C-alpha cells in the first residue's frame, strides 16, 4: 500500500456524508473509528471485526509473570476508607 496522498470525492449517502476511498487505501474492515485532530484533520482507524478476539490477541502478548503480578495486586488492595458524608 502506498503512503502517498490522493484526491477523493465527498458525496451524500442518504442523510450522511461519505468519502470515496481510493483503491490504494482500501480498508480491510467493515467498521471504522473516526476522530478529528485539533488542526481539523480527520483520522480513520479500521476496527477489528471481532473486538473480543482483538482483546484476546493483545492479552496473549503478556507473560505469566505479568498476569500473576496483576492478580496479586488485586488481592492486596488497601481497605476502603470510611469518610464522613458531604
């Protein structure tokens, strides 16, 4: 895939505005996340088809020592502090 800049067209699709994505930038996703940067640029991120599967894949990168440390940290939470009501 090229990292060049290509012109495209904006059009109406029902009540929504749509952007034609050139073939060179075709996305392998049926859903995307769009956010606007402070300078006004729009950034499009493809979303995984199965977000649960994406989470499991991300978690698979952690070793057992890391997971055990997290679990140990959860067991050693300090007691809840009692405070006067506001």
